[in-house]
């Protein structure tokens, strides 16, 4: 075995987005592509001698190959030890857990989250820092800058090593420890939630379906829900991680988790349904003929946090992404704690969590989490709901209905226009920004505009700033329309339009969502000229 220095040249476009560097598998398989990015990361980090890194991914196509490459490069760059999930498997929240518990320098997570997998699908890589959270922009921009000047990378010529057997071995002078990917995470969940109460729930005949969508949450859900909590075998479906996610789009929403939605609408539906995504950081909560919006899920968990042992002393604050509905704000006000509004991207929650300003966090894109790790956590949210059901004895729909009766209902929806021309999408957003100054005071379809702006954020902890984080049109009654371009896709652009209206009257809480938001939908289409600018008369996905 020998360490080689391989000549290379910069490859354009290696700037990480909201959740790391995501491209098509075919792009990552180009000569030197992965190696250039990893070397740029190692060069940026520096001082790797004797340090520990965590490595794993969601099991999608190219995961195993990429892990072997990264291990050989880590050895060549003087890393002291790498903890790698058995079989290359490590969910994103579990990676955060392991980084924090083992006091690692950081971790490399291989995932494109909810994006499709397979040879023609997507692949991704991101770096998480020592607190377990995604690297801040200062780090990702430094990695990108280095990628534009790189001229070589270091790699061992050692053969591939066994990552399927738990144990320790050497690669050059670097220790590689293959770990059980579930153990540390499961131990943490057992400390946070009342497993005895949930066991009694299942022992009493409570039924559930957890759709792992052939993604990485399968082994975790099988071990915890069926194993530790005693749910019947078969409670977890699509439980085996597959490189192409079984041809599914592993995004847990009512459109892509159609199998679960159909099951929960049937006459013999289980009591409770849930799903998680490609890397297990997202979740969807479903009752019988009733799916819970992520915004409502965050608000419900915040309002009832003390049912879980890990949150029995209450919460210090809530943080939500700007496009997420204001349902959590109402809970925070009732609890007398702050609610922070941040840009989209879990990295913006990290400083708030580290400073003890927030306990629970959430994004409207089916992401919920807390200060237990520094990533959103799909299975954590499901276990929290199980704990809540076990303590209250109420169904999902009863819990949400009670919440609306107390706090009012924030009708909420997201309309996605996927795969549109990137140039056209940017023109649409630029046109909106030009219109902002003249929107205040205008009457639109029975609404009056209070203000319109392009959301900017100053972190209350470290003072860092983020600009152009989404165009907002806010009405005098608090209703909102928000426009954003998503940063998680790999082809074209995705325009996301978020719509929200508050309703205090309980007698008006059961209107179909799209009907309740119809006037706002019409305004959103008209102001942005969506059909003319995108060529799309209807959204690709409505959630």
C-alpha cells in the first residue's frame, strides 16, 4: 500500500447548496469529481492528524463506492480514525448523533435526501461540523473556493476494505471502526421518550404502519418500533434500503407516499401512519383519512412537549423556517417562549440550539427536530407522536382538532413547480422583487397587502446574515404568500409557492385546504405571472 498524489484540475460547479453538493450520479462518477471535492474539504479543514471523522450515507446507488474512495483519501490525508456505518449505512440524524456522542471533528454524510436514487438518479455529499449540524456557509464557501484552485488530491492505493463487518481495522495508519449504525441513535431515543408507555400502547392492540420507502430509516424503524417497542412484525413496510429506493421517490408527502395514504384511507386502516425519506431526516404523520401538515406537527409537538421525558422541563424556544406556517408562533406566545423565524436550511437552527435559545425546530418540507441532534429527524418525530398518543389516548385527528380548537387553524399549502427552466425561474423572482415596493396597500381579491419584502435574516447569536431568502406578500389579516426557488434539486429549478391563512372560528376548521386558500392561490398566480413565466398552468405537486 502507498499514498499517491494524483494530478487534477478544477471542475466547475462544486458549490454546495442548502444541503451540500447534489448532482446526478453520472456527474459524481466522472473522473476526479468526488476526489476533487473531498480533497477540497480536507484542505479546508486542515489539521486532520489524530482526529476522528464519521462517515456514512443513505444507501443509494454509488454510496458504497464513494465510501471506499473517501476512506482511502482520509487515510492519505492523515485522519486518525473514521467511524463508518456498517454497510455504509448511517441516517443523517444518526450521523449527527454519532458525531456528538463520539466527540468527532465532524462527519461526511452521503445523501441526496428525498431525491430519487439509482444509476440515473441523484447523489450528494455534505460535511457536518463537530456539533453534528451542517457546515455553515463560511465553511462551504471555503470548500468551494478551494475546489476552484485544486491541482491534485491524495489517495491510498489500498484495496477496498470490509465495511460489512462490525469491528476495527487499519487502512494505512488510519483506524477504521465499522459501527452498528442504529445503536447510538436508539439509545438516545430511549432516553428521550417513554418507551414503556409506547410498549403498552402496542400491547393493547394499537396498530401502525411506518413506510420506510425502501430508504435508510428501515433498519432504524425495524429495530426500534418492531424490536424495542414490540410493534407486530410487518408494522414497518418497504423496510429494506435499496439503491434505487425500489423505484420510489423517497419524499414522504401525500403524493409520493401514495401507498401509505391509500392504506390510511381504507376501512381497515391502522390507527397511525408515518413515513420517512431517503436519509431519514423527514417525516409525514397520518391518521385515518387525515394527514398532518408539517407546520401543524411542529406546533402540536411544541404545545405538548412535556409528555416526553426528554422535554419534561418544557422548551426554551421554537425555531421555524420563514415559509413554515405561523402555527408554532401561536404556541410559543402561549408558552411565553420566543419563536425564531430563519431562512430555509437546517444549518440556520444550529446556533440557536447551541446557544440554548430553541428546543424544537421545524421546516414545512416535512422536517422536524430538536436539540437532541443538529439535524431534522424523521423517526424522532414519529416516536414523539407515539409518545403523545400513548399519554393522551387520543387519535391523530383528535389531537390536531383539539390543537386547532385551542390555537386556531393555520390553513397552509405548498405548490411546487418542478423542473422549470432555471433562467425563467430567476426572471420570475427578479420581476417579483421589482414589484415589491408598490404592493403595500393594494387590494387583491378581498385581501389588502400589509407589506411585501425579500426576506433577510440576521442570526441573533453570531450576527451572520442571509439575504434574498424568499419573497413575501403579507396581508393585513396575517395571511401570506411566499415564493422561493428550491436549492435541493439537480435539474432545472423548482419554484415553491407557500400559502397561509389563519382561521380562529372552530366551525370553519374543516374546509378543504385548497378551497380555504383559493383566493390566495389566485393572487399568487396573478402577481407572479406563473403560467406565463414557467409555461405551467398547474403545480407539479401540491402538499
